[in-house]
């Protein structure tokens, strides 16, 4: 018995998901070109996470010099940068895709640092599977920080923007 088109699509997607898992891949892009050849184009990618080690703070060195004692300055404190994902005003990505900060190249961005946004106002676009998805502000607020660059890939749950 032949499978229905929806069932074969689901089976194909499950096979792709298994391929991702088995080969430690992070992306698979499939497209079909209809024409004389009816070509199926497949692109696979694997992003290797880069671990960033914090620089070790150098210990202050004290040198005894003959003569009157000079006051010594305190060593600067090393403060770790706060994780943007922990900020209470963070807006996270609802999907995997490519981020666009403006509607089209050359047009003004949807939001800039310092802008005041209304709830539901578009803050950026995420392209997923050749579909442009407008991402609305979940609440009103002022843009404190934009955490993504135009044209950059984004993962599900990644921090996009911080609203105050």
C-alpha cells in the first residue's frame, strides 16, 4: 500500500532528524528545483561550539623600593559580564532561522537601542524555510540592547533583544 503524500513527508522529516542526530549536524536545508531535472538540493552543516575561556587576572606585584612609602592603588576588580539570557527583559527567539533587523536592505531597522516599542510592534524578522516571520514585542518597553546582528543565524531560545 502506497503512503499518502503527508505520511511520506513526515517519514522524510523523521529521517532527516535522525541524520542530524547520528552525524552531530546542526542544520539541514532541502530544496527542490522543478524543471527538466527535478533536482533535489540538500545542504548539511555542523557548527562547532567554541568555548571561550575567561582571561586570568594577573596577581598584583609589590616591589619594595628604598625611600618613603608610596601609596599603592588597589587592583581593579574583575567582574564577569552578566548573561543576557538572565535579564528579566530579554526577548528570546521562538524559532531557528536567520535574523533580519529591517524589512529589506537599505530600509530603516524595526528597532534601535533607545527606541520605545509598543506591545505587538515588530522588532525583527526571522527567516525560516524561506518564510519571513515577524517577531512582535511581547510587551511595551524601551530597547536596552540588541543581541543579534543582521543576517546572523539564531537558534530556538536564543536571546534576541532586551527591553526595559
